[in-house]
C-alpha cells in the first residue's frame, strides 16, 4: 500500500517516523531513507537504535538545495541515485515490509533523484509492502496511486515570527 504524507505543515517526517516505529514494534522489517537530509536530524539516532529498522541518509547533503553550488548538487544527486537503487533492490529482494522515502517529493520535484527510476519504484511496489512517501507538492499521479494520503497543513508556526528551527523539535 502507498502512504503519502504531504503538505506545508510541520510533522511529515515525524508521522513517517511514527509509522516506522510502529511497524518495527510489530516485527516488520523497515527501511527508512531520507533524501535531501544528511542524517543529523534527531530522529535518526533513535531509528538506528531500533531492531528491524535500517536507516539511510544522504550524508553529502549539508545545505538546502538552493544554497548548493554545482559540484555539491552533483554529489548529492549521485548519492541519492545510489539510494534509489538501494531502495529498489530491497523491494526486488523482498527484504522489507515497509519502505519509507522521506522528502521523496522534494527530491523528485527538484530532479535530485532519477524520476524514471522513482516512478518505476513507486508504481511497481509490491502490494505486500507499505511504501511511505513524504514531502511537499506530490504530483497528481502519486496522489491517485496512493491508498492513504494525509496532508499536514500549517495554521501557525513560530518560524513565521522569526523563531529558528530548534534541535529536538524541528530537527
């Protein structure tokens, strides 16, 4: 089944982490891939400590995409294409019960992952795998294919008043 967690609100990754923890608690094998994030976010340490969850992040992604120069973008694109290949291999090998692709839509929409490979992975995902996709602005084709689609909407956020992201809360 395909789960989409989208929207402009805070909590998309947190919701995906919750699904991953729940699945691991039930004895399912989970792979949690974070695109456009380098693994320094606080939830990663906890996920890595849980039996049954494998975590993969893009360590080359140390900046927001709009801050990267061309060589940094190339390194991130290369790394994330490798990650997509790894995720596809896990599905082919039937090695996971749940595959989380966090910030999938940002990576997809910016071209930081191969769109053809991503389409093949999503639309060819076996029915017995829970595929969780997060991020803003999913293309309509993904929304139509989804079995679950939750939208997180920001009604109020301290960032709007200048409060910077806080460790343990936003990252």
